[in-house]
C-alpha cells in the first residue's frame, strides 16, 4: 500500500512521520519542499502535484490550513480529483467546512473513489506522540478497511457517521471551547472588580460543580498569568474554526448569538494585530474593558493543582 500525504506543517509533519514509523510507503507534497526533507530522508517519494499522488496512491491524507487550500488541492487543474480512480480513499485531516467536504465526497464518488472528513484533536504534542483523536465521516466499509492506517496516526480513531458528521463534531468541540473562554473572561473580571484576588477566586470556583470537572484549570495557562506568547494554538487558526462554526449556524438557520459574539471578539483581537498570539488572547480585551489586572503567580497556581493530586 502506498500512502499520499499533502501538507507537512506542524501537525502534518508529525502525522506523516508516524505513518513512516509504521513502515508505510509515503509519497509527500507541500508548498515548501524543505518541509518534506525529513520524510524524504526517511524514504518518502516527492510528488509534483496532487494529481500524481491520486494516480499512484491507495490512500491520501491532507493536513491543510482550511477550506480554500483543500478546495485547491482537490479541485485544482492538477488536483486530486483529476487523478482519482476507483477505490481511492481520501481523508482530510483539516478542520474544514461541512459543505465543502460533502462536495468533495460527491465529486470523488463519480469516479468510484471515497472522500472522508477526518478532523483531528490533540494538538502538535498529540500528533507527535500519536495520542490523537481522529473523527471520521464517510463510507463505513471503506473506513473499516483502512482503520489500521488511521491507527498509525492516532490512538483514538472513531467512525462518526456519514460524510460531514465528523466536521460537525469537530466544530461543536472547538466552538464550545472558544465560547467558554469568552465567558470566563466576563465572570473573572466581574469577580476581580468586586474585590477578589484572581487566584483566590479561581481556587474557590474550582470546588464548584463545573470546577470539579477541571474546566477552570484551563484558565491558569494564559489568562490568569497574563501570558499569551508563545502560542499553544494561534488566534488566526482559532478564528478560522469559529468562522466555520458560525457559518454552519447561518446555513442551518440556528441562532448562535454567543458564538457570534465570540467571533466578534476574535475579530477585534485580530484588528489589534494579535493573530499570531495564543487563541485565548481575545480574553485580554475583556480584561482591558473591566479595568482590572490579571497577574497571578504561576507557581502558586501550580501548587494548588499539585495539592489536589496529593
């Protein structure tokens, strides 16, 4: 079996490397050939076009920034569709648009090939270690046939349902996280302005119903210590995910007032030139509006977390 991999950024490079560690023969492609050097040194072949990959590979993966790049790779003059043949299985690992992935699936089906939306969750560390969730939507029989290949990338590959359902799951997952961070900024600035020390407040609310689920632990990383650089996940990438989720809401006629507000907060942060900062940096806007200061001691926060473990 030969596997094609297009998009060797932070996530893609690790996932492609894990496929090679599992002894799969790889053909790779990226806009920067130097990004593929480690894979080429490990025995991968270099492709000149997505079409060449589709013509020569049995399974193809893409890990790309978003819908425009996926559309170009699939539907371009020398795209995957131009080289697709019966039996080809294409998995897009990007966080993408449900509408686009349904169109990709339908176009491939006309050639006897199969398209899957297969977004991942686990971040760069998960991609490197293989501790990665892969949510997959598409034809079940073909998914089952290639489950072993997916297992070489992540330890939690799961079939979600028909094409597009995995994208829904990923956007629900991501949108929830980004919406919660906006709410956190509101409630913590209210508490601090009411006179509480942010660390004392955080320590208290962690003992509530939501706190016991460790939801509030997340705000210790950037928000409470006022540190958004270097980014764990860049704002410009999070903005894309939230845009996709709110677009889906409009397409389905689902009111998403708070999610739209989250997008507006991100837009304001981008206008500040914060696109390359951490995705939680829009929380800083609420801190500024409230006129308070978030400068908790990281060591003190860690001590509280460690005390729970004991």
